[in-house]
């Protein structure tokens, strides 16, 4: 079975994550990874919080805390939210570990030695009142290309062009409104033009990507420029070169190090597992595959910057050897909220924690899987959330489990024996058994909507079977037993088909069918010591070795069944108004 790295985008630790974030990277990657494990693949799923860069620095200043304190706070919040959502990371870590710093520096040094990081003198902005560097994105002014007043120093949101802050007309600081001063500063630039041919050749071999993602990635090659990989900032990873490493105001660009997190987290996972080289199976074996999950605002970094770093490293590799480039960049589109862009400042937002507290993880996982922004921009509305929950999750799936288990409990007290299957029995069982191939094929190709649609159709067909066979008015006890045996088998199959999407309720369905013990392994939070003597921090990890198989498994007659309690909660229609009232 193939070896697969599930590389999940790193949430930025400057605040709690909202459902727009987890609809892009979180739930899709977890459904994919859980399916692969059930199907017998060798999966390593890694991520962590991204904690460097200007926004954390600026927010820490605003709150009067150190950047480390701010990152610590939101790292913990994010860890708790993602674990609460059931995201089954082998390791969810962070970028402020000593391990990550060392791995990022090894990549920088090797890419520099290979000649792909070239020094250049540029003009950088400083704030005249504080003397501190003013990063591009904190400068605003008139776009020199389209004349839009409100362009940022790094790009114009009106015409979409990449800009240099010094070219803005009437530049001003977004922090305090003052006019920045430009001074000479030296930085290292990743030589993307020198890597463009190799990037292009690699992209040409990528088949099966979502068309939007591949098109976007190929378009990036039309206009490649060297890109600064160091910054004038005092928060981040020191630049590992003589004359630079002791300069407190020069750091690696946050995106240079954040994408290295996939590698550093794999290495950290291996070190924690007791076999420090175990990560190589996912990174150095050319047969191993890797899937990177993210929202579309991150495609540039995963389809261009990260592969460029890897190609530059592989040109004459350092201690890690030749490293695999991504098999696929799996990007979703944007989720909006009631027709508007998510905005924490304008309260157009719903945080993961609030959804977990009010509705539980599986209601949200279901919605994202069935109605998320998989291949097109999608609007989240509370009316649709409630409708999907009530009409699909509760009415189709919850109802099937409930009525099957109730009738078995009431009539037999245990899963009954089947005798003399009819053509209808054979047919519905065969369809259910075959669904594993169809749903599995969709999941293997990250088509969550088609996969969950197929799985839910299987549950709907089981409901249809029960309605047609009407065991509640069947006078013949033997026939009634057979129908309910078949129904129990259909519930068991559907539960496996839905388990990657609904891992929490899968446990309860397993128990409703008389199952004992843990059905699916779940992630847990562990307070872990830094491996290299830094401060300890919470990680998400888990032992996912004991998996139910991705196949129909025969139910066992005689298994005791108790009257069930409902698996899913129906939401009152008032939920819609309550939630809309909470929005700004
Ligand atoms: Zn413009």
C-alpha cells in the first residue's frame, strides 16, 4: 500500500480559527487521511501553528504582550479547537520549536550554498517615529498602476498586481498614518527565474490536480521575479550566515520557514516516535506521495515557493538528501458567511469553538463535507446549516440507525439470524458492499462532496429498503428477523462509509449496534517537552494503528442491542435567528 504524506496548512497563531479556515484545510485533510488509514495506506498527517511574521508582532504590541506570549495563547486555543473537531494529526506542532528552527536553517544554508539565494540591496521602509522597519503590508497608498487609493505595499487588491512599497504614491503607515521613510537594506532573494524552467517542467507532470489550482500555478510562471526570503524584523528565525546570524533585526521571511514546517514536523514526529529516521519514508522514497491541503490564498506558497525551495535544495542536497516535491496541491476555494467575507473585526464570523460548543463537531464536519467550498466559492448560511443537519443528518442517517436499533431491541434484544434472503435482500446488500469502492475512489481523489453524497445515498437506500419491507407489520417472525438482520448490516456498512466524515458519531453508531471498545482512534492533546531544551508546548497526536477496515464486515447474530438514544440532535428553527443576531 502506498505511503502518503497528508500535509495540512499551518493556521496562523494570531487569533482563534473560524469555520472558513477549517473548511479549507482542516476537515478535508482529515476526511482524506482517515479514509486512507481505514483503507490500509501508510499515512503521516502533520501540521502546526505558524507563529512568525509581522501580524503576530503587530498584534502583540497592540496587546502589550511579547510575541511569544501571544503565540503561546493562540497556539493552545487552536490546538484545542482542532482536536475538538477530531482532526487526526500524527503531529500538530508549531514553528517556534528549536527543531523547526534548525530544519529551516538547514534548508536556507543549503539553498544558499547551491546559489539560489542571492543578496540584493533594496529600499525598505522605516517608521520615522519609532525607527523600526515598516513591513510592506503595513503601508498603504495609491496604486502606481491603476490609481486605486488603498493599495498595500505588497499588492493592490483592486488590480491584483504585486507592488513594491516604494512605488506607491502618497504612502502612509496603516499603523499610525505617518509617512514612511525609505532606506537601503540588504536581503536574500530566492532566485525564482533560475528555477522557473524546473518548476514549469514539474508542473507539466502534475495530472489530476483541480483545474483551477493547476491553472493558477502555471500562470504564476508567466511573471517570476526573485522574491525576498529575509526580512527586517526582530521576530522569527535568525538568518544562518556569518555576519547575519547575530543581527537581531534580520530574520527569515515567515513564508520561507512556514512551508518547511511540513518537513520539520515530520522530523519531529519521527524523533518523538523513537526512530529519528522514520520521516524519510514519506520524504525520500520517490514512490511516496504527498498531498497538501489549503485555501486558495496559499496556492502561491505551495505550488511555487515550496517546490522552488525543494528544487533548490535538491540541486546538491544537504543532510536530508533529495526531498520529494508535492504530489498534489489540493486547494479549496473561499467560504463566505451569509453573503459576506469573514471578518473578525466586523463580527462576520463564527469561531470553531462556538460551533463545537453549540452543535458538536460532526454537524460542522458534515456541512463542510457536503456543502463546503471544494471547487468553487461557497456561502455558509445558518438556514442551510440547520436544513442540512435536520433533513439529512438527522432524517436520513440518524433515523436509519435509530429505527433499526429500536426495532431489533424491541423484537429480538439482539441482532437476529437471517434465513432465506430474498432477491431484494441480496440486491440491497450487494449495492451497500459495492459502495466502498465508489466512495473510496472519490475520497482517494479528495472529492469529498461526491463521496459523502454516495455514502448518504447508501443510507437513503437502506431507509427505502426498510420502508418497502415494513418489518413492523411483518407477521412472519423469521422474515422479520431476516429483514432486521439485513438492516443491521446496512447500518454497519453505512457507518464505515461515513466514519471518515463523522468520526464522533461513528463511535455511537458502533455502540448502538452492540459494538464495544473504540471504533475509531481519536486525536489527543499531550503537553510535550521541546526535544531540544526549549519550553514545552501542547501537541496533537494519536495512535491510529487500530482501524476498522474499509469494507463491509458481517454483523454477528446474537450481539445484544439496547434501545438506542438519538445519535444526532435536531436543531430548532430559532437557531437561525439566534445565530444571525450574533453576526455584526
Ligand atoms: Zn492597482
